[in-house]
C-alpha cells in the first residue's frame, strides 16, 4: 500500500511539473513572439557615413533626438519619448551600436557613437535637434554636445551613467548585487531572462532596473504597468547582446569630459536611491556646466517610479 501511495504521489508531482512546464513554454513563446514582432516593425535603416543605423521617427513639433540606455534600442527610445510626443514634440529614436539592427563597429566609444548621431541626422537632412540621453545613453549625448556643438539646441541627461569623482578612484556607476549574474544569464538565453523576470521579479527590478522593489510595489497601478513594460521590452535580450557587452566595457571606465566646453542649455535629473548611483554624477555634471540645472528627487530609483509626470513636466518646460 505504501508503494502504491508513493507511486500515486509521484504521478501527481510529475503531472504538476509537466503542466507547469507546458504553461511556461506557452507563455514564453507568446511573449517572445510578441517581442520579436515589436522590434521587427516600426523602424527603418538609414545608410549613413557611419554605417547602417536603425531608427524611428514619431510625432510633430520641435525635434528631440532620444538616446536610449543599456538594454534598449529604438523601441526603448520610443517608450521614453512617448510623453514628449504627447506634449507636442517630434522624437527621433535610434538603436545605438550593438542594439537590434544597428551593428557594433570596431570603435564603439561614446565619441564614435556621438559621431553616429550626427551621421544619422545628416542622412535624415536634419541640421539641429535637442538631445535627451537616458542612463547609458548620456555619455554619447554629452560627446555630441562637445563634438557637434552647432547641431544641438538643448541637452537633457536623465539618470545619466556619467563620470563623477569618487573616493579611491571607484567606478562612477555602482552595480547592484546580482546585476552581472542576471545579465550574463540573460545574454545566454531569452528564455532564462524571461523566466527570471517572472520568477525572481524583485531581484530583477533591483539588479537590472536598479530600482528599490518597494518603490514599485507601493506605486500606482499606472507606474507598475510602466515598470512591467520596461521589463517586457528588454526582450529579446539576445538581440541587444553586443550593445550590453559594449556598455559593460565602456561605462566602468568613463573619464571626465570637458564639461566647461559644453555651451548649450543643460538639464540633469536623477534620484538619490538610484541603485546605479547616477545621482552624484548628475549633480556634479550640472555644477560643472555653465548655467546647467540639476533636479534631484529623494526616491524613485533608476526608473523614476512615482515621478513619471514630474520628469515629463520638467523636461517639457526646459525644452520649451
């Protein structure tokens, strides 16, 4: 009888595991197909003097070049720029080096990326734009202001991954515990990243999105949905692999730029509990650029949770 009972329990466990795997496979296939469809439509390829660059343009009004952060692409730029489009701006969102359909060249430094921004504008017949760089998109945005100063009307740096002097020469950007492990795992497999974002969501929010999980859990339903969209739109992560690897090589070794030479109206925004530590860099940069303005908030993390409207209002007021 004991043997029969054990066999029955084993059958129940086996059936539950099989059902769970089947459900996970179904939901993963659904989500990854949606992600692949999303990134395969809605963008174009510009053949530029700096090589092919993927981009999308949306909205009507004054032009803003949106420079996405790590794990992004033109799709992340469009997500970030949506509030600007709603407020009367025209957004150009590109995929930076190594992301989606923009290849990674031998020189993928922030300076080379800044030149690629200019090459894209040349291909589109655009002379001047405002530039909004978020997170790891900030270094090339600043280099654009330095290398192509006549082509930029205003500079916005949001939670910027940029240089700040730290004691002992520590890296300018901090890395939350588990970040390297989760990124390494995600770069091996879309499924592994998808599974982690579902089964270890709090850990992914802390380590990858660099935002205190409690800030998300206490946020409004609208803000929680925005955070979930950011997570969902990292997929397919394998198509962003080369860009993420390049960020890992570039960001920790960032040097100080000639901030005194940036001669354009500049706004920097960050949050004291950003787990990537961008608050110090945003404040330092604003102090070094003549006439720049720094806006800091005590909480919100790297995704400015709870402050989407505040951030949008600040940027729109500044650009207008």
